[in-house]
């Protein structure tokens, strides 16, 4: 089991270049990779994303790649005239449409994407992939170690809380036979106070009806099964966060049903304790891959 938060930085010297990679992973419902690459190395973006995806299956990933140094044979920049002219005509149309008097200057073109291009081929850029891949893998391995380490801490905390839930559930199970007895006593006492004429058959019918309506045996069994399944999932090596989220919702549902059906103060108190632990587990699950 792994957490979703970690940070690592890797560096590599290769020929005349210095490769620097920073990766930060954060909580996120899905996998979301935010990648910053030098403009010249954008053809390698898909390779970088695929490599990150092979290590990280859930969470936000902020990856910053910096490559500096003397790159021999750097091709000169050239102008993409088609983009420049199109942009100029659009600016001119906007100026006339709004009745603006200001001039169109070069400053307005500096932020335009793809207006300055290189003639370097994609094959040339892929020559830099092996060293970039190496520093990326080194950094991702650091991230993986950190996520596993924090994941183990989260696992221990969740296991302890599941154990606490089991204790409260056992108390509820022990209380179940007493619920009907307590209800019969209350009903008997109320009828005696109001009527002074006790119809044993009628009381028995009411008690049977109450027993059927307030029976929480199925909920107890299902919640025990969910706890076992939860513990089993914690032992898996794959991404389990979404599975645990779903299972936790089912556990909440069983706890709520028990509290509503039992109509017993002691059971209600134990259900509150169970739901408190479930909420704490839910908070922990926000950080599990």
C-alpha cells in the first residue's frame, strides 16, 4: 500500500548537459500529470508521461524537467510566417473592430506559441531520451520508496482503527439479545401503569414485531465481512484507494442502519464510536493510492 504524497529530486551529468528532475506527488482522485519540459524537448513529453504512469497509478504528479549546458549543434530559431501573419491580421481586425488607435508592436508577438520554431528533427531530440529516462527513473524510484514508507504508516493506523471498530461491534453483538428483553420490560411496565390489565398475548405479539423490526444481525455480519475484506485489501500491492473508498461507504451504510434499527441507547453509543473511527479512516484514505 502506498500513499499519494512524496517529493524527490534527481540530477544527472551527461556529456555537456546537466539534467535536473523534480517530482512532487499529491492527493488526487485520479492520476493527473502536470509536466513542465524545456520547449526544445517537448517531443519527449509522451515518453515522460508513459514512464511516470508506469510508477504512479493515482494522484497528482508535478514534474519539472530542466536541461542546461552547452548543446552543440543547436539549430537556429526561425519564424513561422504563417502563424505570424495570421496573428497580425487577427490583431488588426481586433483593433479596427474595437476602434483602437494604438499601434501593433513586436511586443504583442513575443508570447505567441509556435511563432518561433526550430528546424531540428524529432529524431535528433530522441537522442537525449536515454539520459533523461535514467534521471527520471532514479527520481521515480525515490518517490516510490517514500510513498511505500508513508503507506506503511497509514496501514498501521487504519488496522488499529479497524481493530477498534471490531471491539465496538462485538459489544453491539453482545447487546443484541438484551435489546428485546429490555423492550419487553419497558412495554410491560407501561401497560401496567396505564391499564392495570396486562394482556400477555398482545404484549408477546408486540415484542415479536419489535424483535423483527429491530433485528441487526445481518448488519453485524455484513460489517464484519467488510472489515475482513478491508484488511485483505490493505495487503495488496496494487493501487487500492478507490476500492477502499467504496468499501468504506458500505461500512458507513451498515453502521447507520444498525443505529436506526436497534432503538437502543447502548447500541447507539457504540455505533457513534464506530462512525467516528470510520470518519478517521476516510480521512486517511484521501492519501492512499
